[in-house]
C-alpha cells in the first residue's frame, strides 16, 4: 500500500490551490490528487469567471476583508489573470443608488468554457511534472481515521494529511463523509432563483461590465452574468434519495468564439432556515424535484410577457413574433414558474427584476426568458477545529462543498489556507 504526505480529494480550484501551495513549501512532498471525473468538474471547467474583490466568493463568517485580500493577492500572483476593463458605469450606479440597490465594482477575469478547460489541463500537467500523482476517474469512498487509510473505488492508500474538496456537486457525499466521521456541521442555507436570458440589446451594461454585481433588498442579487458566446446549460445532480434532478446554469465561451447576441444571468434569493427545518439541502432538493415534476423531467422556461399576464408559456407561443430570439437551452419545458417556486421567493426575485429594469431599461422585454430552477447549495458548514479548516485530526474540508467559499478564487484561497495549516503543523 502506497502512503502519501497528503491525499487531496477533488481537482477543482480548492484542491489545485492546496496542491500547488504544498509543493511550493516542500517540492519533494508525496501528493496524490484524486478526481472522480475524466477531468476536473469544478468551477474552472464552467466558464472560468474569476472575481478578485472581497466579499465576492468569500463567506464573511470565515473571511474578513484583510485576510481575504491577502489570499486573493496570492491567488492572483499564481494565476496571472487578465483583468477586464470597466467603463461608463456612473449612470447605472446613480440609478441603482436612487432605489436602494448597490452596484458592486469587482475586478474580474474571464477565460470562457474553452479557456477554462485549457487552463485545467495545463495545471494538471504542471502538477504531474512536479511529481504529484494525478489520478482521474478514481472516486474517493471513505476513510479509516485510526489507520489513516483512504479508500477509493480502486485501492487503499495511506495518508498523513487529507484534504477533501468535493465542490458543489459533492454536497451529498460530503454530508455522508461528515456523518461517518463524527464531524459536526450545519446545513441550513441555500440560494434559490432563476436564470434570465435576453438579447444583449436589452441588457447593454455587459458591454461595459462583463459580470455586473447588483445587490437588492431581501437578500437578492445578480449572479454569474455571461455574454458574447453565451448559453444556458442544465447540470445534473443526484439527490440524497438517489433521484436525479437538474439545475440550470450559465456558461460562455472565450471572446475568441463568435458572439450569439445573447446574455444570461441569475437572480438568486438567499435563504437561511431555522428550527424545525433541519436541512436546507433537503429543502432545495424538494424544490428541484417539484420543478422537474412540473416540467416533465426538465427545467422550466417562461417568457416575461407570459409571466406578467399570469399565463404559462407554450411551445407554440415561443414562435410569436414578439419573442425575438431562440432560447439557448431549447430542451427546457415551456411552462409556469409560479407552480414550482414558493411565492415568497418568487416575489423577491420579481421585485429585484423590476428594480433592475429601472437601472437597465429593457431587460424585462416581453421576450426575455426565465429558467427555473437555479439552486446553489452552500449548506454543509463544518464546525472547524482551527482557522485553517481542519474538521478532524489531520483532515481538512475546503471549497464550495464545505461552505468555505463561493466561487473559483475563494475556493482556491481556501485550499491555500488549508495548506498553510498543514505547513505550520508539519514544519514545512
């Protein structure tokens, strides 16, 4: 049985950040990086949009401003991103301020889905060239803490330190892992919303600010704006009861790809639950299942014009001459979102969209589409033993799946922070 100084589970930004930081301190370290997919399925593989300004991507319960700034600097120095220009935003800022909405100015970069895949392959190749064992399509299963043995679908390996970074797709796995290992955690917060798609002419702010961050009242915000070669996608998840469901998301290719004239973004409502609801994740899975039921096994899409009239969108209605573009995710079921989303959340989202339309007039064109559901799970929040995300002796939990980040840069920073803890404890 092989033994490693550190076994890292997950090759998303958190796992990669940890691996590179450990190597920088100890180039001869024996490191195993496990990934269950054929290539990293983390945020770098989506549209690789990175934010370099606090608090975007940094849950404030773990990251104060000064600490996040220090780690963001380390992330930026390593990745060397090309920061996008922002211009002509004063009018939007004034309009937002007048109605109690905040437009955040965030330093951003964007590689696109194609650029992100190239970056992942380059980073994994660099790790392998430095002596790291990168094992793709090898699923981590469990751990024997007493023997310090990690079990995968293929073998058993020994470890001195273990970093678990499963990402958002690994929420159910991480919950099971923590239950098996007696790690205390809370599971009470989710983001529920819709993805909006329209023509770029109806949301022209993206010509001056690639991913504008609007913060609305009632804990509602814009999230993950995509333009250029932009499209809406559906992502498959598996609920804790074994049932699959889909959540929508937005991607965009690099600026080298031909633009399609469309833009998409999410409007999300943050929700934190209290007693007697014990699991935000279970509630989110229920909402997703309801959307799948309503949409006949697919997400739902509804035109704004139909939503205003209180009627469902039909396949025939999509051909109306008022509707001036073809949906980029045509496999969705035309329907009525109000049948699948609780009224409280939908009211907050619709209020935010109406406010947005006063800031960027035209976004609520009758042909604009809302896709449902878009759900972000940030529910597993372990009770950590120290400030470097150690959840049990010699076991660290990091990244979006562990609630220590909300995005690529935050996840990479949380991986570095865990590595810092290992370096300090081991004297590296």
